[in-house]
C-alpha cells in the first residue's frame, strides 16, 4: 500500500505534467510562409526577354571576355569572406550534432581503485571496480527536439550564406573589372583629346608668332593643352587604382595580372541575357540570403518552443553496471554490481524569473527575425526592380547616345578643319572639342552602366542558387 505522505507530491507532479502538455504550443514547420508579406503578383518593370537567355550558374562563362571568369574564380579562392562563411558552416554543423545528441542517452565508463579499512571491524583491503553509467533525459515537451531543429535551420542558413558570399564576391570582382575596362576606355579617349589639344596649341603658337593669331588665342590653346594633360594624369591614376583593387580582390601577383589585362585593354565586356521569371515569389526563392533569413526565422521559432519547454517538469533515468572486487587478508569477494535508477522528476518552482525571462527574450528574437525576414523580402523585390529599370533605361538611351557621340565627333572634325582653314575661331574649336569629348565619355559610361545593371540583376536573382540544389549537394 502506498504511503499517504507520497500522495500529495505525486498529485503535484501529475498536475504539473498535465498543465505543461496543455500549455506548450507546437512549433510551426512553415514559419516563413506565415510571417512573409505578400509579394507582388508580377514585376512592374519590363523583363529583358528580347533575346536568348542563359543559366545564371554559367553566366560568367557566357561573357565575351574569358579573363573575367578566371578572375572571379581566383577571388573566390582567396576571399576571406568565403573562408569565414565556410568556418560558420562547420560551427553550425558541430552545433547541430551536439543538439541532436541531447535527444539520446549518454554512456560513460569509469574505474576506481582504493585500499584501506572500510570500517572499524573490517581488515585492511583493496577495492577494485569498473562500471558503465547510462543516463537519459526524456524529452517530454520537446525542448531538446526544438534545440535540434533550431540548430538544423541555422546550419541550412549558414550553407546558404556561403553561396550568398560567393555570389557577392563574383559581383564585386565583375564590377571592379568592368570599372577598370571603362576607365581604360575613357583613358584612351583622354589620350586622343590630350594629343589633339597639344597639337592645336603647337599650331596656334606657330601662327601667333607669324602674326596670324592673337597672343590671347595662343594662351588659350596652351591652357587647353595643360588642362588636357592634367585630365590625362588624373584618368591614368584612376585606372591604376582599379588595377590595385583587382590585385587585392583576386590575390594574384600584380605583374602577372597586368600581363593578362593587357590583352583586352579598354574593351568593355558584354554579357549574355538573363532570364527572369514572371512571378516575383519564384525569383526570390532563388536568393540564398532570403532563404537564410527564413531559416533563421524557423530557428527563432524553435528557440521559443525550447525556452517554453524548459519551464516545465523534466524526467531523467539513470543506471549503471560493472564488475567489482574486494581483497583482504581473509579472502576475496567479487561480482557484478548494477542499479537502475533513480528515476528523477524535477519540477521548476522558483528561479527568480530566469526561465520566464529566457522565454521573453526568445520571443523578442523571434519578433526581430520576423521583421528581418519581411524587410529582406521587400529589399529583394526592390533590388530586382531597380536592376530591371536600369536595363530598360540603358537600352532606351543607347541609340541616342551613340548618335550623339557620332554627331558631335563629326561636328568637331568639321570645326577643326574650318579652324585650320581660318574659317572658325579657337573658341568654336574648343567648344566643339569639349562637346565631343563629353559625348564620347557619356557613351562609354552608358555602356558600363548597362553591364553593371546586368551584374546587379545577377546578384538580385541569387546568382543561380536554389534550395533544392543546395540540399542535394549537402546530402
């Protein structure tokens, strides 16, 4: 018959267990879908579907400049950002293993040896023992399972972040390479302009000395030549800085890099077209940073469930088994010692509000994860829309910019011929030169801007990443 004194304690434990089972909510397995804001039904900017399209995973190889793909590969190998991302994957994987291990039993081995009198009536003896101790905390309310789920979600997020870092490095290298090639194209134009200014100054000085030009015209021509030389030096320095930036990004030796760059100086690379799905939600599903933010949201939800479960009673079971031997002068005793238990029930009664505070903190982190995820979705939509607008804008301006450059160049050549024939003033020549140079610079910058818009679209669409492919690779 059970002792009456044990009945109140059993009733308290049973009531606590039943109350905990009723109060603990089950964590959602699809938290991002519940927390995500509604995405637009379609893109508002025109899609670039007016030609053949290519797969983003092979996009860099589709450029008409093979050096770009080589530089991207070198940069991804040398990138400290990617190295840090790989380290975070290993940290998350180790945490996942440790969290999963909490769901199973533990087993420890121990051994001991002692010599002495066990009590006053016993002779001096030697005690030897070895044992296996097992323990298991029953995961009644899912605290350990929630911890495992949170760790798995963060591992998935860390792997996605590595892909996001890889895409970011590729886009950064491509942008730097594009800027360098555009700078070289501007430098070539600046050199032509500087030589033309110097020749005009030389001819004007000769005609001024012969009395056919005024001294003021000669001074103006010399000032224009000096200005051209200064612009040339500034442009050359800008291109030098671009080379230094590529050296830092790729980790390549500067002499070797300069040798490779010399083969296509001043040539702006041209990419293949990128296919963009009509449905924004499908496009955003290809972004590793959006996926990572979603997995962090799942992890935060599991953290809330774990914190809530830790406020409830816990049950643990222990046991041990092992051989023992006791030797004295009177004889030897040996055998196997074992035990099952105790079965321990722990009921939280008072902790100064620590568990409640942990739950509140976990809930606050979940709310933060919701806001971060929603903000990431909105910014992702914006980035794609902006890249599409940039492509549309550059396409619309290309024809006019080309026509303007050709027209102003023809006007400058005609004015130059008239100036040499004495039918145009030096002021007219300098004005025509300035306009032609500005038009050519604008055309080069427009070409750079268009390729930059393609790179931005590549980055905004996730660089060819997909959750399914990443999971298959991980498996």
